[in-house]
C-alpha cells in the first residue's frame, strides 16, 4: 500500500542530467530560478520554454512526472492568476480597460501580468522538479552540506545539520515500511480504517500510531547506541563514501546554462530589463506578497 | 505477464470441503508500470489441504511474504486465481471480516503491533473488531488464548504489554490472533529473534494446535532445522516461483540445489543423507535427533 508511494521524487535513469554533480545542479537550479524572475517579455519566455524542453529531454524524465509536480501548486496558481487579473490597475494612458463591473476592473495589462506570473511559477516548479527528479535525496543532502561548508568559518554546525537531514531522510523509508507492516497487522486483526464517523476513524488510528511511536523511539535509541559505540564524533574530519567529483558534464552543463541566460538577457536589452525587474520586485514586495 | 488460460484453470480449481487454499497461476507485481516495478510472484499454483502443516521457505525477496499476505487479502489478487476456504479472492467482493477471522495472520516481530493499555485489551482487540459484543465472552476467549501461549492470565491481564519481556510480548501478540479461533494460521517467521527455548515453545505450541485442533498452518521460516522437524510439507520459493513443493525428507535430498538457493541443509537431513550414501536407509519420518537415534539403533540391532 504505502510501497506504491515512491519516496521523494527521484526518477532513476542514466541521463546526462542524472550524472551531473548534485552541487552543480543545485547551483544551476538557483541560477535558473533567479533568472526566471528577471524575465519580462513573452519572447524571452519562449526561449525559456525551448530551454526547458531541451533540459527535460536530456534528463530523460517523462514529461508526465514533471507535470505532476505542478499539481501541488495548482491552488496557488489559480489564486495568483485570478487576483492578478482582477486587481491589476492599468495605466489609463497606456493600457486598455477591457471590462469594468462594480469594483472589479480588468485591464489588458492585468491579463499580461497574470499570464507572466503563471508562466513564471510553472517554470519555477518545473525547473526545480528536474533537480529533485534527477538527484537522490541523499545526494542533495551531500550537495547542501558541501555548498554550506564555508559557513563553518562562522561556526555554523554544517556537518551536524547535514547529518540530521540525512538521518531524517534515511528514516523515512524504514518508518514507512513499519507503518505498512503495522497497518497490515492491525487489519489482519480486523481493524477497519475506512468506515464509521470521524471520531471512530480517528480512534482507528490509535492502534497504528502507538506502535509506530514506540518503534520510532526504539529505532532512534538503537541508532544513537550504534553511533556511540562506534565513537561517532561529528565533524572531526570525516571522509565520505561517495566523493563528489566534477566531470566534463558539469562543465558543459554549466556553460550551456550560463551562456543561454547571458545571451538571452544581452539580446533582449539587459538595461531596460533591469529597470523593469526592479519595478517588478517592488511590485511584488508591496502588493503581491502572497507569492512568498 | 501471461494471463492464465481459462481452459486449463477451471478443472483444477474445483475445491472440496477438504481444501484450505488453492492458487492457480497467481502473479503479483509491485509498482506495476513504474521504473520500480518488481515481479514478486510468477505463476504460483498450489493446493493446501485442511490440517496440513506447510512451511514456506526461500531466500529473501523470493516472494514468500507476498504470497502469504495474499491469504487474508492484505494484498489483493492481480492476476490468477486464489481461493481460501469458501472465499474466492480473485473476485472483487470478499467478506474481509470473516476471511480475516478465519485466517489468523501472525507477522514478523508481531510484538511491534501491540498498542493497548493492558494485555487483556490487546488480546481482545481482534475479537472486538470481529463483532463479539459480549465482554465476558471476549474475556473468556482471551483467557483461553493467553493460557494456550503459556502465560499466566491473572498475572498478565492488567499489565501494560510494553512492560513485558520480548518473548512474553510475542506470546501476547500470538494470543491476540489465537483468540479469534482461526481455521488457518499463517505465520511469518514466528520464531525470529527468540532464544532457543522460546523458539521450541512457540513451535511446540503451533505443532500441537495443528495436531490436536486441526488448524491448518502455513509458516514462513528461514530456519531449516525447525522447518524440517515440524512441517509435513515444504514449499520453496525462488524468484517468485515455486521451486519445490514436497516433503521435508525428499526436499533435502537435493543438497546441491538447496545450497545453491542459499538455504541450509538441516543437521538431521544431512545425517540421513550421509547414511543413505553409505547404504543405510532410515525411515523418512525420522526428523528429530531422538527419532534418528532410535532408527540408527534399530539398524544396528538388525545387523
């Protein structure tokens, strides 16, 4: 039952993007996300679309799994689009008023803005889901740890944070398995989770939650003992089993992404974009804080 | 996988009152149609009679646990036919309550399923779920089951199950299943993690339930010695298929093949095989040390 839910989103494959270093992927993903926010014209969005198509094709992840990730933000998307359409006030000298009814006004500028916001959010999610679909959670944790290393200088316990993260990740599958087993065991004793009123259903979860909680503590204690008995000491110069290495793929990937963004922004007027972008940022901060 | 051929299926699936479990071309794939898909069962066909003590063995990942979870519909049939007692599990509609009452399932490490405030409540959980309203009746059944697993009812009934020792917890969990008076008892490694004495006690309990009350037992196990001594019949799973389905003695005559499946040869089987190779034949039903000893003494006396 719970086994059907694949943990995380990782889609195993052997593609170019899969083989890239997780750190580079993470950084490029950040570049992409920031870049997306500077895009103002539909022409540039066209280029971004082409870029995404190439990216997805080279990651060999089926488009279906990528589109699935959009499902999660569908409410946010609708809300954004609707609010932007109705509450964007156009400039009477430049823009056209399309519909006006009671306190609502729909301007063409509002439609454009809503469309851009929609594309921006969708591309943001698609871009980042390429990262999570092609990188295992473990690799991602390692990448974060490695990228945060400089913070050690100001005494941020980077290694411990990464350890907590990776322990959490590694506990999830075993806890899911245990949940599955407990559910089955209680079902075999006639437990019924699907019928009855709210109270009855909530009560039906007690026989699952208690053993799960007890098991969770047991596992945590066992793990702590195991680590102690092996003299685990945290950040004192530990080596890693999987050493992350940069390869030609990372160089090529980085160059492609950076070249793409630089070219597109140079061709389509960096200067005016910067101004627009600044206005856009202000706008977001003042009115559309919902995005953040 | 290939759909079962209806023409071949029907005649063999006729069940009579003596049949407990029939499977025909049972197949199961985890995460079908995803990159994680894994075929766990591949054309399983078998027939288990009422009152049999069947052991299911096989290497990790051979599909044995998947198979036994089919038996009380924790996993639903994907393709193929499966009947358990009067239930046809290949059909969508199954009386799950009745089925699960009749087929008691003891999971691996069953002590991890305990949850109630007291041992009595935990043992009664199943009875309550299966609609036994009368409290006194429930307690009577619980008392009987707790006595059966060798615990003192008066002493443990009000204790928290979490205060018991590991072996006692397992007995309580077993009692929770036995209290429902199942006709078929399915157990997934019931002795794993117990000390030798605890193992012996659980096995002799299961054995006596099988012999005296006629309960059909299906036991998954990794311990070939206990399987050899207790089961009437052993089914060996390999890569989702049945590799062997035969009596313990016959099974372990194929020493090389058994070892190649990462299974052990039981001590007594090894001994008997060695005797046979040297021309001394002892009866097939000599499975324990004592029985073998007597048989050897008889051989000696006869010479």
